[in-house]
């Protein structure tokens, strides 16, 4: 999965974003809609992805309090922590 640029993990009951690493460095977009992520700080675990430009987080418990938009840009999320 070293060449992967887009990853769709929608509705997989994820509670954590553990497991991402420099091996996923080409990821540019991750769809995490409809999971069970409750803490916005989980997004910090994606800082190891230098090309990541957008994450879709709607439908996670914390995203309702932050934004109703479909995509939260990394700069916005990282500034919240």
C-alpha cells in the first residue's frame, strides 16, 4: 500500500487512527465518515502523512460539534489541538 493516494474507511466502526505511518506517505485523501471516532485529537496521528490534503470526518461524534461540512482540512483540525 505504499503507492496508495486515496483511502475510503467509511462506516467501519473505527474508534482510533492508530496504524498510519510513513509507509502511507503518499496518501492525499482519507474518508473516515460514519465511524466511532470521539476525540478530535485522533487526527494528530495522521501528521506522519506529508501529502494528506483532506479528511472526510462527518458522522463521527466529535465532527458534529466542529463542522457540518463534508471535508475538514488538515490545517483547521491540527490547529484545534
